[in-house]
C-alpha cells in the first residue's frame, strides 16, 4: 500500500529479514505492566502495537511477568536511578533483569518515554538483548506552540488547516488527536500551546474551556499538558471591564477567577503564553506598565495552581535605528523583576526566524530570569512546504552558540537548560509545522523538523546528523546506502537554502507580508523595518548592516568575546559578515574573491546545489515508497525553479549597485 505519510516515524511495519526479526522475538515475547494509570496503559498499548507490527506476531500485554522471561517489564519505581544517580522525574532506564528487559523510571511518564525509546531501538535495528541505556531530559518544559486560529486557519502554516476541530469539540474527539499525542510523546514533547499567540479572547470563554478540557483529556495519557495563548485585553472583551491594566484590582480579580475556572476544568493546565505590545497586540504598556507588571500579575493570578507564564520577548516598534536591539532594550532592564513563575520566551535570533541569525543577545544577559528558546519549525522564511530544509543544524547551531555569559562554555543550550544560572524552570518551544494535510507537514521532510526539535529539546547534546539518520530509518528506509544518501541531503539542505536566498549574512530580503520569495528592492515610507532595504543597505560602496560602533552598535549587546568574533570585518566568519558589516563590493574576502564575486558565486552554486539534491533523491529511489518518492521529487522541482528565482532576483538587483559583471563561470553567455 502506498505510504501516505500519516504514520510519521511511528511506522511499525514487519521487519523483512526473518533472522533479524527472530532476534527481537526472543527478548520481546510479552509486555508486563501493572497498567494502573492511563499513562502506563498508553505505554503498554504502544509497545504491543509497535512490537506486534515490527515482529509480525502478537506481543500480548500481561499484568505481571510472574516467572516468565524473555519479555518486557514496565516498572514505576520512586527510587529509580541510573549509574548511581537518581533519575529525573521524566528520565528512564532500560536494563536486563532475569532475562527480561525492564523499562523503569520514577513516574509513569518516564516509563512512557522509555517505551518509545525501546521501540526506536527496534525501528532503527539496534540490538535489544543486554540493553542498558538511560536518559534524562535536559530541559523541563518541551513545548510545541501552535499558531492555530479559532476559525481553523494556521498563521504561517503550510500544511492545510488546523488539526483542532473546534465545532466538533467537546463531544467528538477526532482520532487524529491521539495520533498527534503519540507522535509528541515519542519525541518527549510534554506541553502544547494549542492556539496562536495572536490570540482570540474566545479561548477563555466557558464554552471553549470545555473544548480545551476535552483536548487535554486526550493529551494527558501521553504526558502532555495544555497551555493557552491569551489575549491581553480579555478582561475587557470577555469580562466587560473598562480596562486591562495589570495593576487594576478588578483586572487581577478577573484573571484569578479565570485561572480557577481553568483549573477546575483542567486540573493539570500548564499556564499561559503571552504576546503583548508586539505587532499591534494589546499589553500592559497600553496602561503605562511594563512587561514585568503584566507577567507578574498573570503569575499571581495562577496563584496556588501549578502553572507558569511564558511571556514573549518578540517586540519591536517603528522608529528604531535597528530592530536588532529593541527586545534587548525593553527586556534586559527587567531582569530580576519577574515573578518566579514567569519565563521569558526569546526567539533564537534578534530579528525573526531568518535562515541564519546570530543568537539573540538576550541569551546570557538575563541571569535572574529563566529564558525559553523559541525556534520556528514551520518554514515561514525557509521555503514553506516546497523547499527541502532540515532544521536540525539550524537549531543545533543556536544551541551551541557561546554567549560567554559566565565564561567560555556558557552556550545558549546551557542558558536555556538552566545550568548556567541555576534556574528551577527551563523550557524550549518550537512553533509547530503541522496541519490537516494527510502527512501532517505538507513537505514529507517537514516531519523531520518536528522530530528533530523534540529530540534536541530532550537532549541538546544529540547531533543533528544522528537525528537525521534516525528519522530516515524510522520513516523512509533502513537500506544503509539510501539512509546515508538521504541523511546527507538533510544535512546539507539548510546551508544550500541559505546560499541561494540570503548568503553571507543577508537577512529579511523576502517578499512583503507573505514572506515568500525574494523582494530585496522592497522599500517604503512609514515602516522601514518592514522593508528589505533597511536590512541590506546596498549602495554604490557596498552591502550589509553596520552594527559595529560606527553603525547601530548592536554588537555591543554581546559579551566582549562575542564582539571579538564578529566585530572585525576582516575576521568575521562569512556566514555572519553582512549581519554586522557594511562591506565594500571590491573588498577581498577570506575566500580570495571580492564581496561581489563571492555573493554571486554563492547564489549560483546554491541554486545549482538543488540539482544535487535532486540527484541524491533519485539515487535513493529504489529504497523508497513510490508515492513518497514522487511527492518529494515534485517538490524538488518547485524548489529548483524558485532557487533560480531567488538567484536571479537578488544577483540582478544587487548588480545595479555593484555595477560589475557576473563572474565566470556563471556569467550568462553573451
Ligand atoms: O515572524 C513573525 C510572523 C508573524 C508572527 C510573529 C510572532 C504570530 O510573520 O506571523 O505572529 O512573527 O512571532 O509573533
């Protein structure tokens, strides 16, 4: 049967090789589980289903192993430890005991994660016998943020409409919700913000709280809590109050009552995500208050309930000389002023989810505040669902960036996981790329971005290349040569995209509003920060945004070690060059080419690399499902067409400033 992609990486098709299958059968003859909680029942159901499929024979669930051996035992053990260290609440361990494989952890959720780890082991054809492995999540709140609207559309979504069917809830629970929850659990995601940060107040109405509660009921057995994005002015819109001032007693009272109502319906409700005073959304500044006043009021409204407030730092306004600095200027001075239940959620870069950005200068600059790293999985600036772009390397690049906040090694990952500043809370969020498309993500390889996010959120030490191989084997094929070919495509794909769209540190030169395709010529009065010319600053001398002391001086927001890396145009890594420097067209770069020649070379070789992607995909064809092969092959054709569009638009536009010929061997024949 043709693979329609619906099962994602949770494919439990029978292992073709009989000897290989037999090897697993010997150690996976039954699943013994007390099954006394919904989470444990989910874990044992997944194992019997998964192993049953992979081994091609029933793997029964039993309440306890008794004297049986050769099976899998699920065990919640408050004392569970690994290598002499107590496991974290969600950490698991798998080990052999009396010829059984025990999956253990301190909570039933830990056992659920262990169950998926064991299945992954089989799906990627690793041995089970004698297995001894353990894993703790490094970050506590591993969140998916949906930008889904109440009317079923998804902001910046390219995979159909929202999977949430509000008009059917709470009565009908689409079976898809369960498959969604399984997919999330399999990669360790434990929190879901179900609605867009550009939020409708309606989600806080009694009617919708009932619907959200029904969804929470589906996600709970899979270890996920539900959170809501809230509309700041809800007390006015829903409550009929005259104000939404966070210091107003009636406003406080309204939010406290709303929290009580939410927790009554959803006892494990996770909390609130807030976009305030950003891109036209209302917020505390409308009343002369600051972000901390707003966030703290909500935190206090949560009161005794076990929830948190994630307050977004994605703010910028017209009239600044450099948007790069704005979030820092508004938030950094508030460090130390936030309630302990507040986390500040910061995008990976200072502008907006570009294909490559320097890390956001707030990381490392707010030691008293737990910061959430927000990355975008949906490919708003990365080719929607038509360009093959694997985001593992992008996310890893950010996580590995060294802020030098407390000396070398103070990476963004360690700021976020709380280890640099010893925070009690830690969180990471991915803006979801899924929708109602049969295969969830539109582009089949978009699934890898959902997958990689979860895996890195759990353990930021994992390598994106290993994750790419793992995903490929679970999702596409286990044939070794094809796995290598595809993992190689995935590994290169983001660099290729950068080369033909925004090489050398160019940024924000995409099409207006829709953010699709190139529009480097975009200029307009009023909101220069919504144009392209504001960011690339091309002129007869050169190209790029001077953010050193001779320019906006945004570079000064970083620690001196970072400034040293990026501060000198002669030594700045080329990937970041035009982020920080206005470079003469004729300047010789470390590659030996002038800026103009290097720019043109990158656009041309980048666009031609799509031909390489196509060749690789063709080489893997015999190992792939035909329908899936054809789907990606067709999308690659679109990608090639659009890579040429980017190349020609940008090279020809910048040529009007550089006034130089396109270098050989790329120059079109005359
Ligand atoms: O990247 C921009 C998007 C907006 C989005 C905003 C944000 C949800 O273009 O669509 O709004 O960021 O992150 O708030």
